[in-house]
C-alpha cells in the first residue's frame, strides 16, 4: 500500500491492484480497518466521481473503467513526491484556482497543497487579463512557502516554467520552449501560462501561489478565432490526447525536484536557458513607463531579462515582451 493515501484512496488503489478481479467488501473492510458500510460509502463516492465499478452482493466489487477526471484519488495513486501534491483540493468548476489557493494559503494550509479544477470560469492572466480555461486543459495552483525574501519570489515562476516545459516535452513529441518570463510556446504559439502571486511581510515570504494553465486535450476552436494565430493546444499540434492524470503527476514530480534547488538558482537558470525561446531574439519590452526594442541577450542571475538596446545593456524585471507578431497575456 502506497504511503500518504487516505482510506478512500486506498480503496481505489486496491481495486486497481486487483486488475479487474472482484474484491469482497469483507476483504476491503479488513485491509482498511473500517466497516463494510463505510466501504460502500467509498464505492458510492467513486461511482459519483465517474468510476465504473461493478458490484455483486456475493463476490464484491471490481473496477471496470477509471474516471477521466483529475481527482485527488487518481493523481495521488502513483504520485512520487514527498511534499508537492500530497494534499489536493479538487473542483469540477471554479472561478480561479489561484484565488482559491490564496485563501487556503492565508488560512495556513501547508506547503505543497494543490488546487485543481476541470474548468475555470474566470481564469486570471497577468495585468488583470482573462485566461481561457475550458474543459480538457489543466488548471492548477500550488502553494509554496519558501524561506526567501520577497525580492526572490520570481524564482517560483522559473521553477514552474521549467517544470512545465520538461513535462510537455517528456509526454509529447512537440518541442516546447519558454518565452520570458512565463509563457510556454510550441512554435511561436502559446500553450501554457503561469501566474505567481505572493503574500509577504517586509523581509520574508509568507506564501507563494503558483498558478499554471496548460492547453492540453482540447481543440483550437475552444478559443475565439481572433486568438488562433497566438495560441495552440497540445492536442491541436499532435492530434493525440495525453493522460491528464499522468501529466499532472509528472508535472508535480518535476516541480518538487526543481524546487529542492531553490537556493541554487544559478543551476535552475542554466537549465532554464536550454529551453529559452527569447534569448537571441529581437524583442519589444513594454512597461507602464516605456516601450523599448532591442535584442534579448541573456538572463541575469537575479532573473532579469538582459536586453541590448542600441549600444546600451539594460535589465528588465517585468513587462510585456513581444516577439515578432506575438504578444501574449500569461496566467492561470
């Protein structure tokens, strides 16, 4: 039996291990140390969640087909992490996973807690822009509590973007890249965005909420036609669907591995640069104060974008970055 599973999750795990064979209510009851009535309640919950479970009063229960949902029981069943994703809050529909995660973080919920939803009605992008979040994608926010100063909070965005691009490239045959600071591209079209929000005191971070949106298993026509030259989905690019549960498991495992290197940020940055779409490109950086054009030549050790503007070398810590005709809003 895998560690850190609740009893309901253990029921599901045992049904999977039975490989289509029946398990009696008595056997499940004995293995979990609960009554057969409680086992029946767990089975009822799993059925309502979308699992097809056959039952017989004489021989017990067997799993016919799993649910195609990002349920905590499904994600945690084969999740190999110690912190990230060990607590998962699931919604079928929500306005914003980031908003929910911030409230949970403020109430003291532990580091590594995940909020995931099948669909967002008011997904949040940078600069207050809306982020389209239909069924079939992955809309997820993670609570982190790093022991760092607020000025270093942007490191979380680098961790998330690196984890996402590695997960996409591991599970599909696309060649995803990172557009500074927080967009994942396939070709020159956006497939994922990140929104990091913070709660902090003057000298320390209380919590970070890292929202991640991935356009995975839905067609391009889920977006308004005006966006078709700017965004894409993994399904549109490959004509193949990826197990969303598997994607989330790999993503959370990648986040945990990279997050452990938080204080060795130069190592994270060196790997991040291997996936950079921005370095070496002509860019336009627009902030509330100015709009400048130049060549992106590097990422500084503090995460700033280094741009050569004429004969001047400048550092940018935020702003809208345009590459060619692309101009995206990032977020979750």
